[in-house]
C-alpha cells in the first residue's frame, strides 16, 4: 500500500524533505500540493516531517472521469466501508485537491454518502465543507481520525484520480507547545519554528536507514510508538536557545550544540535539561554543548551531520535602504563564509549539511541572496540537487518578512 502526503504552505520544502529522507524514486508528485510516497503507511514516519500537513493511505486509483461518475463510484463504496468498521457512529469527511468545485457541490455529495451509509442502519455524521479541504482542526475535533472516522482525500490529476484516507494531520497544538512552551526564549536571536527545525534536520540527515522503520500499525492506538535512538551526532554550531537540538533529540539523535554567546549555551542547556528531558524520560541525555566561535572553533568528533539555522544578521521590519542592505549582506556573507571554511577540514568527505542562511525579501517573492551561494565549490562543498524541486527555491518565509531563511543543502567535497 502507498502513502500520500499533502504539503504545507510551501510545498517545495515538503517535497525536498521527503525526497531527502526516502529518495527521489519513492516520490511521485501528483499536484503541487500532494505526492504519493512508495512507502507502506505503517512505516512512514510522519511525526518527524515538518513540511507535510496530512498523511493518508491510498485506497484506490481510478482512471480520469467526470464528477457524476466519480460521485456514483463513491456512493457505491461508502456503505461497504462502513460494514468493516467497529459498531457505533461513523464520522465522514471529504477533502478534494485539483477539482474546480464549490463547497456546496461537495456537501451535496457528502449528504448522498451519508444517506447511502444510513441505509445500512449505521448512524453517521457528515462534516460539511467550507472549502475544498477540511482544516486540520476540523479533522481532529470531529473524530475523523478515530477508528470510526473516514476522511477521504480525493486528488485529481491529468492521468488519474487518487482516493486516500487520512491517517494523521499535523499536530498544531504539539508544535505550539514545543515552541511557545520553552522557558528560555530570545526574540533578539529570532525564533526558529520547530517545524522548520525538523525540515532542516531531515534535509541534513539524508536517506533514513531501513532499520529505523517500525510499523505503527501493530501498536494499539492508546499506546505510544516505542522511542528509537539513532546512533548519529547532529552538530548545530549556532545553537541559540536550542530549538534545533530539541527537535533532533525528539527524533532520537545525539546532539552537539555550540554558540558564540555563553548566555545562549546556558539557555540551550536549561531548555534541554530542565524542560525537555523531564517531560521525555525515554530520551537519553546525549547532549554536548560548549561555547565556540563558528569561524574558528575546533569541534569534538564524531560529527555525523550539520543542521543549523546560522546567524541571520539584523532583523528588519521594513526593506532597508540599499546601502544598509549591502552592508548587512557583506557582513553576514563574510561571517558564514569563514564558518564554512573553518568547518570543511573538520568534516569527513561527503558529510551532509543543511543550513538556514539569511536571504532578504526586497519585493514580494523577490530575494537578495548571499554571494557565497555562487562560490560553494571554492569553499569546499557541493550543492545537493533534487529531482522533484529546484534547489534554488528552498526559501522559508512569510509574505511580510524581510529576513527570510534560505535552506542550503550541501555535502563536504
Ligand atoms: C538565529 S540564532 C540560531 C537559532 C538556533 N539554531 C536554534 O535552534 O534556536 C543565531 C545564533 O548564532 C549565534 N552566533 C552569532 N555569531 C556566531 C559565531 N560567530 N559563532 C557561533 N555562534 C554565533 C548567536 O549567538 C545566536 O544564538
């Protein structure tokens, strides 16, 4: 059985993340919003994906057809599905991608499906659509992920119609706790969203070893998935308040963080030892931190890969005058180039890195990038390219943000 992922606000980042973990050949983009992944849904590790918002199992693929025929097909299969469910009320939802339909037309189908299921004497509640997709909150709060829930995600492409069932949606509340719940935060060094931290780690980690896969299908829904440690050390040379290290520990990695500023190293230690670990007794304290200037520091071995949001420079609330921006660009470019030159001889050949570096949004969707991007080989690295998305468009930003984060995925030559 195949998995299906629906990507977040910036699908290119979600695509690169999944391609990095599972390999280009396992990924088949269906639309710019969703892709099939040739991994058994029992084995796909959705919780570590920052760039995917919905995780589904594929139920069937149909040849292209018009809306009336598709409706008829669904009306025929819905009662059969309900027969296999535990007794009790069924919860039904519909989310569509690639269709040009109004919520009214989707709801008309929803009520027809409800009628067809009710005819089998099964009580059923249909969650009406306000738009083509139900929101994550609608999916969670209306029991669509329970054993009696059935949210169908239906995707139309030029060559097929894919029908899938939602297994999980991104747990917004959990991300929020991991972000705003941390005792030591510092708006001066910026706030790395945990979702972005996950993407940086996944892009840096590269292919997941096969033996890491554990079937979530054998675990009863009321039990936690057993925690697995991964015998690899992730280095963040700009660890700040430790968001990236926190997410790496939650994924099972050993972590190593350094920062120029003693206060930041203290914040990282406090957040990890006093806040994260007490809440997660399953995580071993495989943590190393020390003060260090990334331009000259000698890190302790072993280091398996580098995942970091580097120094982003000054925060701007409005587009700075050209002279000021030129200065800022020069300053950060120099700093990050020196860091990369210092790091290169300390890494094993082919070691992988993902660095979030600053890019400046000077007009909507138009960026100025660090000049070092054009000198990667001279700095001792190769740029990683992706089959299903460009490596130039991996920029994480909000429309109103001046300082964006460009994700640079590199390997040591
Ligand atoms: C944007 S924050 C990084 C956030 C961090 N990755 C996290 O997960 O919370 C940048 C950090 O770089 C540090 N920094 C600035 N210049 C540095 C240098 N030359 N060497 C090491 N750290 C530096 C700052 O003290 C700051 O904590």
